C-alpha cells in the first residue's frame, strides 16, 4: 500500500512524501515493512553527478512522478527512500527535512561556478579553487 502523507512547497519547489507498507513476512524480517519516500520537483536539464546529492540512503529515483503508483502529475522529480537494511526508522518530519536538504542541494547546483584559471568546478561559497589555488571572482 502506498499513501501520500504530505505535499508541500519549499523555496518554490514542490515536494511529496509517501508512506509505503507491506505485509510483515518472516523471510523479510530484516527489512522494514513500513517506510517513507521523499520526492522533490527537479529540472532534468540541471547537470549533476550522483555525489552532488547527500540525502539519507542516496538518490533512488529520477524520473516523472506519473511513473509512480498513486500519482498522475506529469512532473520531473528526484527522490529517495528510507527502507534500508536495519536502518533507523524515520518520521514524516525527518523525511520532510531531508526533502528540504535535497532542495538546497539542487539550488546550489544551479549556482555552479568554475575556476577562471583552470576551469575546475568549484562550490558556490568557495573563495579559492581547490585544484589550482586561484582566487575566484565573485
């Protein structure tokens, strides 16, 4: 069973949280039978690498929301789940905070900067290039 438990907006991006529940089976006793997934509105033209995102369990879904059961919205999303082997149980509020963190990370990708000397990608808040040490322009 999948249930939409929260839909909201943060920094102009919509997020969705779903609750997933399956029957408890002895052969699956190490896996949770209840977990949450978080999905965030995402522009697929934004260049990214998997290491650009640091959310619980890592990114487990990139695609259109209407590909997921219970949704009929034609919106590109990126998502994560909390169903991990012997993982600690998360609350809806924990997942909402992870959605906020993911949105912050997506926003920072859109503010990418490059070193004016060597061309390396640098974090938006850095003053010097990690690769060549060049002072970066604002």
